[in-house]
């Protein structure tokens, strides 16, 4: 049998393997290149712009063309190995006395499998992921040529694939790669485990997603806690109150809390005082209040406040009454956590729930239900309340008087209200109810 000289066989086979490896590397780099990073590079580098346009306009043709060329080279390696090495291998096995044909085929198949997995699959994936941007951008010209030349190779398989997909009710052109919120949360968790992001970054990302589910009523400052200016008070009283509370903006009410007539910025107020302004012209510095319903979601409110360039909104209940207020700082704190100014008195964390002993806690009335559940490791039935005080009021079904002592039992909790101010439950003492074990009969 005539054989190809090894001096020619080995170099040609080596060239095919190198070409196949480079095409596989280019394909993996084009698949894994970061779209956001590539878009930034496209503003600076012409090659990056060409690659961006190529992947944006015809991603299927690019990946399909490179895959087709990789497969074509791989099959070429297989055919060349079979036609070139088979005679040598058969002859060598015959000299050793082994049954040559089937064993020669098995050895060649194993060698091709190792070459295909290592050279055309595993190694390109590793290197392509590591140097994706450098390889994909620098070789964009080669990618374009191989894409054009590879279109005829993928035409028939693409038509057949689309036809079969339609038989199963799938429209190929309607398929879009979408990333869901759940997938992003999973990627964030994986990033935390790998050390790519830290706990604070994870918390902020999750908080952003939760804003579209959180109503404004859950984050507002209730009107009983809000600092309000009254029209009947004097300018001196306003100044004293502003100096004591140190806020930037205040809602102004006339006669009753539900009658909000404007918003005052302290900068405008002090300018008014310095210019010698009088009480009868005070309304000239009022800003128009912006009202929103308590059911509006936090992310929508944030967008509206940006559009209208307003820093404080007033929240109305279903009856149109003033329920509370929200500032841009409140919305930011929902993402990044508590923010403090130089005037704020910073309290220690977790002071809303203070563990006295293994069976007793001091809990503030404004503490959220989920925080109580987490601290006490219990489950509280859902109801029309968000705070611990709301839970107690729902149980006692009455409005307590200031100074009154209230005791009640809710589930396995024995609750004693120790502080009531302006009909609001401020502090409580909570204990677990221990079930007495029945005594054993003697």
C-alpha cells in the first residue's frame, strides 16, 4: 500500500491542528466577550466597533460560521489521520502479531478523541474566557472573513433547524435571550461565594430589586413622627423649631394636619427672615406640595421625584388624608442603608430589639414584624399590620391612653406595654409563655 511520507504527514497534520485550535479559540472568545465592556471599547477602538456591529447585527452567523469551520477542520484532521496513519499503524501492529484492522481503528479513534477534546474544546474554552476581549478584538478581520465564507456551510442546517423548531411551535426569530431577576440574584449569590462581590454590594443589589414591590406606605415617615410647621405659629417659633430639629424641608399645615398648604425650605426661610419678611407674606416662600398615594411603589416614586426635581413628597391615604412623607434620602436608604448627617444622633444597631435574658426581650413598637420574627425565631400570622405596635393594637382592639399599662397574649408571646405616648405604643416587654409539663403520677 502506498503511504504518505511521515516528513509530509506530520507537518500538514500539525498545521491543521493549529488552524483548528485558533478558530476554536476565536469562537470561544467571541461567545464570552463582555457586551458592556465591548461597547465601551467600541467608542475608542475601530476594531472593537467593527466587532460590536458584527455581533450585534448577525450573532447567529458569526457563531455558526466559526463553529462550522472548526468542525470542518476537525473532520479534516480525522480523515488525514485515518488515511495517513492507518497504513503505518496497521503495518506496525502486524509486525507485533496483533489483530491489526480493528485495533488500528480503535487506536486512531482514541487519538482523535483526545485531540478533539483537548485542542478543539477544553483548551480554547479556558484561554478564550481568559483573553476574550484581546483575541476577539484583534482578530475581528478574520472573524468577518470566516463568517462570510461560512454562511453557505450553515445555511442548510439553519433552515432545517428552523423548520423542525416550527413543528414544535417555536418561532426561532422570536427567541430573545432575556435575563430574569431570579437569574441575576443567583449570579449575585455566586459572586458572593467566589469573592467577586461583598455582602454590602449583594445587599444593595437585592434592595434595588425589592423597590418595585415595596409600597410607599412601608418606607414613609408617619405623620406622627414627621416635623411639621403650623401657620398659626409665629416666625420666632418657626425659627426655634427649625433650629432644634435641623431638617432641610418642612410641610406646613393650616389648622389641621390634613390641610397641608405648602413645603418650606429652610434656606428660603432664613433668607426671608434676613430680608425683613413679615408673617403676612410668608406664603411667598412656600413651594407646591407634591402628593402621592400610599400604594405607589418605591421605584416609581423615585423616578417621579427625579423627573419633577422634588426632594419631598407627601403621602395620602385612601381617603385623601395626610399620612406621612417621603424624601429622596428615605429612598436611597432603602438601597444603601441608613444615612446620617452631622446633626444626627447615631444610635447603636439593633436597639429596637434588646435581649434582656434567654426568655425576655424589650421591643419598640415601631419595630417591623419581620425583624421581630427573625430576632425571636418565631412566625407571626399575617395581618393588616407592619409593626409590632400594629400587631398589639390588632389584638387588644382598642386605642390605649397615655400612661396606661396594657398586657396581652399573642400566640406564645406574653406582651406588656411599658410606654404609651400620644396613644402610640413606644416600648414593650415580651416573654415566651412556657408550657407547664404535666406531673407524672406516682
